[in-house]
C-alpha cells in the first residue's frame, strides 16, 4: 500500500473507504510507518489499565478502517522487527469492539482483519490475524477462514476460529474442506465436524475409523461419539477391547460421550 492510497482512504466517505480497503491493499507485513495519529496511539500500548486501553481503542475506531489497517501493516514476521505495540493494539481492538452495542464497530474491524489476512504473506502473521478474527468474526469471516482449511500451517487456527464463530455456515465449510484435505488436516477437520455434531459428515467419517493413522482413527471415533449415529455403538465397543490400556480408557470415555 502506498502513501497516496492511505491518504485517499482517510478522506473518502466511510462506505467507499471500506470497499477500497477490501480491494486495494498490498504490501502488508513490510516495514511501514503509519499515520502519526495512529502511531501516537499504538505507542501507548500495552496500556497501563483496562480503562486507558478502551480509550485508545476507541480513538482507533474513530479514525476508521484505514487507521486499523495501518496497525495491521505494522505486523512483522518473528525476528524481523518489533511489532509488540501493534499486536497489543489489535488485541485491544478485538476486546473493545466485542462489547454489547458495538456491532457496527465489530463488523468494521472484522472486515479490516479479513483484508489484512488476504494481503499478508507470512504464515505466522496470518495466524495472529486469524486469532483476532476468531474473537470478532461472524458470518462475514466464515468463507475467508474456510480458504485456510487446506493450508497445513493454518488449518488448525482457522478451524479453531470457525468453531468459535460456529454459525450455520461453518459446517458447510468444514464438509467442503474434508473432501480434499491432507491427512494432517483431515484429523483437525474430522474433530471439528464432531464438535459441531455434523450428521451430514457421519458417513464420510465412518470410513476413517479403519484408518492406519492412529490420530485420524481416534479423531473419527471421537467425532462419531459426539455426533451419535446408531452405528457408532458397536465401533466404540470394539475399540474398548483394544490391547492398550490407554486406548481402552479413551474408548470407554467415547462410549460415555456417545
């Protein structure tokens, strides 16, 4: 993102501003000097107390999406700079916009995080942004987060964010991702489908109970125990007869869950 773009963002009507931020941002994560007003705020983070943190967060909200995006642009990969102030500021914003009666602010911040996430290239920074989106995202975040379910490094944080959001669209994203998931990601997604009790996934998950991958087999047993199809009872009984004391205990816990 260049300086001229930021200047245009700051002088554009709010509705157009959000659209521009969603469409035109780039270079997230590179060394970047924010607007002086933004820099002044974030340098006070972490705040000395919760009240001051709220005041500072409110000031960022008043400055609008471009100011929030400024802070996102200050994030850096580990070992490539000190972005402590920016991380505290973004975390503080997540808490601030989550308060009752702040839906418009929450939606605005979620949109900024989605924009920053899509433009960012560093995996660790992406994971941090996903964790913030986990706190403030709702329906608007489900599809963007679903894109990371195929990423071996980001599937876990994206899944946890989706489970926290847990709107009706989340099940569909998880089901779609299961079809082509790598074995590593499949364990995470199967567990998540169990947590949302996806009856639509039960048939597909059933075949993983015979997997040679211990983690995937256990994830499938847990998921089916949580979903509760009739066919699960015999599977869990068989699992409880395993030779390993630990596996027997775990299988019994799944029987109780079922």
